[in-house]
């Protein structure tokens, strides 16, 4: 069978809709024979999602696609691949720019395209469009997406802040749309939230080049997984701090629970993995923005698994565990990162330290730890 080149797909995401539009227009100008595909989920109330396809000359086509299970985002997934396959086969389009609607997260869409490996399209970059002056206001916004009119489905329980954070942190490049309202603090915050992503100005040739460099969907997913996330390092710039807190001693469940409000509000953004004494075998994830905290069970620590199970663990997970392996506790640890302007590093460190087991509690051993009050049942074992 003849090997045919796949259609490069550039995903552009971001809650900053004006910035996102500007980035897409710039890419259309800079990348020859490119086409922008957009699904507008704002029309979901009528039972459909509105699709547009355009290039620099204007609109090429448009149409409605019905909701799938009353879910606009599901309709987007169903309609996306047929449209990309059509563009790949039209003999004209050389690059597809997928402009995601406001609250759609790029990871899900990149994985949809990757899952259709024979679909004639491949993701070459994920670009998040950023207005630097809006980063902190959006990150600090704990409102539900539904309250802001940005929910992608009736069951969508995400917040503005955590959605925006994940859009930024997943990107392979950050497109900056700066209207002069931003200051050094705003720019430092972007850099500390995602220090490994190159930044380029919207409409620049540099951004167009970054759009086609290639994208590893599996590696990007691993970089977001709590067990092996590429968390930011310590930093301090323009009044913005990144505190990395790491310990090899579990939290006392009640003391941590009592401190949750202060900890979740201590920084504009915090995330990582943590270890509870009463659930010593469970890797727990911490994800907070805008004062809203999400805690989830992410399965066992590798140290809790029998040796025979390790062959089923992805190499990237084993490598991440090996980097922080403790002779007694293996990969069980606290690894939390807090990022914010005006961060009270000393106060936050002291509060976190106070939530750990005391020396006496620690030396009592795992059997005694499991008898501690189970303060996190409402997070981890919700009653349906």
C-alpha cells in the first residue's frame, strides 16, 4: 500500500477567546494552504454544534452537527475526524488548524486524533493562546463553567480556573497576544506555570514554525499524569514564586483536612501528588486553582505493587518513580507545587509541615496509620 503523508493538525486552545482568534488568523496567514476548523459549542442549547471551515479568503463551508447524548463536546469528537479526513483528501489543504471552543481542553482532542491513526491526520502541535493580562484573573476564578456559560455538557463540573490551568499546562507552545496591559508579573506567572513551553508572539513566523515541529501525544499525557507529571521547579521572578514541597512522610488525614481551605487558597495554582497515612498504598493527586481543590485516587504507588506487576507499568512511570525512590518508602512521597504572585513561602511550608505525621505517629508504623480518622472519605469515596 502506498504510504501517504498525514495532514498536519495544529490544535489551538484557550479560554481567552479574542486571543485565540488572533492566533488562528495569524497562523492562517503564515502557513500556506492552511484551513481553520472550528466547532462552536455555544449553539448547544438548540441541540446542535455549529461547524465552520475557513481560510484567509473567508468561509469555505459551515454546517450543524447534532448533539451526542446531550453533550456538545461529544458531538465535537464525533464530527472532528470526518472533517479532518475530508480536508486530508481534498488535495488542497496542507495544514488543518483546529480552533477549540472556549472551555474544550486540548488533551482530549489530541487523543481523539491520535486514536484514529489511520485517519490521515496527525497532531503537530498544541498551542494555547494567552492574553498575559488575563492569566491571573482567569486562574483565580473558582466559578463553575456552567455559571460562566462555558460548560461543554450538562454534567460539566469543571471551574474556570482549573480548566484554564490545564489548557496552558498541556500546550507544546504558548502564543502571546499582548496588548500592552500586561506587566512583568503577568509574564513571570506564565513562565512559571509552564516553564518548558516555548513562547512566541501571535502572528509571528516563529509561532508558525512551532506549529509544525511535531507532537508526542503519549508523552504529553504522561507529563500530565500525577504519578509522573513534569512539575515546575523552584522559581522566583517579578514577585511570582514557585514553591516545590517534597517530603517522604505521610500526611495525618485530619490535620491535612483541617488545613485544606488555607492550602487551596494559598496560591493561584497548586498541583502534584500526595500521601495519606490512613491510605498508605494509594497515590493521591492534588489539583487546585481559584481556591477550588480536586483530590483524586490515582491507584497504587509502585512500592505497593508486587514485583510481578511492574512489567505492566509504563516505562515512563517506572522512570519517574526511580528518580525519587526512597530506600524505605519507594515512590510514596509528598510532591506538591504552589505557584502564585505574593506567595507566603515560609507560612505555606510551615502549614504543610504541620500536617505531616509527628515523630511518634510516624514510628507507630503502617498498621497504626490505617486506624487514623478517615477524613478524606467524602473526596475519595463519595456516596452516589
